[in-house]
C-alpha cells in the first residue's frame, strides 16, 4: 500500500476523492465538506494508524459512529474497500457531498438524527444493511463514557470473531485543557474509565484477544474463538472478575 501523501495545507487524495484535514478549531468554525474536497477531522497520526491497520485487515462491513462532514466515512471506505458500510450521526443536518457520494456507491448508507445509543437501530443496521458481517466499528461520536460504553455493549456482541472495534479520542480527560472546573465535559466521567473496564474484561474472559493503545485512539480485537451473538441478554461487562471489589469512576 502506498503511503498517503499529505500536502502543506493538510490536503490529500485517496481512491479518487480529495480531502482536507481540519485542525483543532471549534466545530462551528470548521470547514464544511464541498464537492471539491471532504473535510476530515483526523490529524496525520490517526491516518497513519488506520493505514497500518488496513495493511493487514480487510473488513467486509464497517459501521462508523459519528461522521461530522463525512470525510472520515469516505476515507475509511476508500482505505478499506469493504463490501458494505453504514454510519450514524446525531446531527439532523444532512451533508450534501456525502449524500452525493452515497448515491453513486453501492451498499453505502448513513443515518442522520440517530444516536449512537439507539441499540435497536444499530442492530437493524448490522443485521440488515451490513448483512451481519460487521468486522470493523469506528467510534468517533460524542467521546463520553456513558454513550460510548452503551454503543460497545450493543455492538461488540454483533461484531464478527476476529473483528476490530476502534474508539477515538479516549484520553481527553487527561489533557491540560480539560483540568479546570469549567472545562468542557467537566461534569462527565472520563472516557478512559471505559478503557480500564475493557482491560479488566480482557483479563477476565477470552472474548477479547488484544487491546492496542495509542495516545489518541485504541483498538480492541475480538477473539476469533469468541461466540457470535445476535441477541445479548446481559451486559458484557458483567463478565468482569473483580474479587467483589468496587470500581470507582474518575
């Protein structure tokens, strides 16, 4: 695989589509996607991590949680070339360039005004649009503990054995800009709590084969020997063995 060539202004091309990397600015000030180029809010380290993953992994179906201006959706589609791909986005406002892209690409779907916590819709997407072949989940949605955990509880049982689950921006609570009482998400539990719980799950069961952690994202690989389930009657986190001791969230 040829490495993505990123220009001085954050521009690059992949699979016939153009992209512009948007920096750390407020969401309202970010560049909208246009017919000329999709906006992608992923810096070069993110892109390289996905490039590395794609060099040895070919998912049949991908589900993305949170798409903003659609750049990451198209990037993942062009990089991994899955049979099917879908996404959910909490914003009700459609992204016209993405809708145009979907209209000319088979088995590609997106659901606006849809929460990542909507378990019934997520299940319908996986079993219907994605033909129950979910091999890769990318969670780039709200980055909060409760919502991200809820999505994982819904989707990890539906993930195919050997599949990958990626959670982005897990470390925000440990950044200097988030330490003051009036900082964004100051009343929220840190997303890193979920990573700690998933590490405990890794140690307690054989359902996860590995967890790889970067400063900006982490990847969970479902064990190839794990049972694939369309119906989960209890939380996967009930399987954690904790010697009866309480776990306190930070």
